[in-house]
């Protein structure tokens, strides 16, 4: 078991409020290519108790046992089962499709193309139809979603304001490792992450990047505990105005290549001139490009896995529907 380091000294579990026994919450899943939907699920689960334990499956979301039974049947019968509200508009299936189709339909200023609509209706779809857990739905950003993820805290006297900027696309462990290293640069850090507009990211990344649009990337970064604030649609160049507005003490960038601005200038020219620029090695070799390449390489395997999973879940839903429609005395186990 790996602890996240936020427990009591020595890894001991802290008691609940008033000295009562802590409420331990178990939450499990595949968490393949973690996105803000997963983060929202864990946020909701954590709010249900005092201590959250997360189980990661070896492959796939295990919603059914090999004999077709609900894996949560026993805890449901014991009255200890709760469901987190699903975050509409995001799924691993959807993100994979964006990588494979190489379209820009998911960008914030683009209309969904007919090709993408066709994908949304058919990708990984089994002959039995589409189930509500695996399908693709439209993401709708709201102020409430941002509030749920945001810390709402302003920088305090004595805190070191550190600015980082980038795409932070498909927010992954490489990004987390980078932000953790940045967080260690000060005793009391306040990290502001500037997220570039979709069109700006596409300019310096090309193809159909970013895979996640600006609104989705905002929630992904806000879900990281090292980040205190996010600039939604930050300018590509770190200007004197930006540094003054946020009272920035330090500007950090990873070891990835720094692409010149549209006019050929260095986007970090001003913080370098002030002597407050640092390049940080995250120690991770995982990149967004590498994740995309993995998906493209394993497309057929992924589609087959998704179809199998969906067929299994649809069969379970149909069986549950038929059982619910039966008169009480005719159900299995009734006499």
C-alpha cells in the first residue's frame, strides 16, 4: 500500500472529529489515463469520510464477477455502499477517440464534426448497444465545477508566489512530478499555473493538440494539490505585466523545449532578465506525446477490450431490468 503522505506522523491514521473512530472510505477502479472525472469521484468519496483508501484494478473496470454478479453486492446488502455522481462529458473512451481521430472537434472554439459524432456513437460499441457508463457525452463547463475544484485561497504574506505555464494536456504523473519539485522550492509556496488557449497550444504542438480543451485542462490542474491558482487562457509570453499583477517571485519551466513566440522571441525573456527563471527536471520521462503514441499503437486491443467490457455491463443491466420487472413472488430466492 502506498500512502500519499498526508496522514499523521509515522503514517498513523488520525481519529475523526471529536475523537470518534475515523470513517474509512474505500473507492476502487481502473483509473486508466487519470482525468478530472476520476479526480471528482475521489473528491466526492473523500468527503464521505475521514480516510480514503483507493484500490487500483490490474486491468479494466471490474463491475461484475466472472459469473455475472455485481462485485458490490455484499456491501450493498450490508447498507455500506454509496455512489459518487458521475462527471458528465469526460471518459477515457472519449479521450482515446480524440487521439485516434486526429481532429480538432474537441477544442473550445470548434463545432463537433460529423466524423467525431460518428465516433462518439460507435467507438468500442458492442452489438448489443451503448451502455450509460462507457459512452461519450458532451462536456459542459460551469462555474460550479470550477468552485468544486478550486482552493479559493489567495497568496498570504510570507508565501513564495511561483508561476508555471504550459498546456498541461492529459494531466499525468510527469506533470505531477514537475509540480511537486516546484512545490519543494519554497517553505511556503503558492503555485499559479498558466494554461494556454487551445489555439496557442495547437500552434506550438501541432496535429490535433491539445487533446483536452482549455476548460477540461483547467479542472485537471486544479485537482492537483500542489496548485493554488490557475490562469485560464494565460498569455504565451510571461510579460512584465503578468509578473507584476500576480506579484510573482519565481518562474519555472520543465526540461521540455521552449518554443519561441510568434515573433521569434523567447517567452521567458522577462523572468530571465530579472533573474527569477528556473528550469526544473521532473525526473519523469512520461510525456503527453508518449501517452498518445501508446494509444495509437494499441488501438485494436483497446477497442476489443472496450467492446467486451460494454457487452458484459449491458448484459448485467438487462438482467437487472428483467428482475425488477418480475412480480415480487417470482424473483429468484422468493418463496
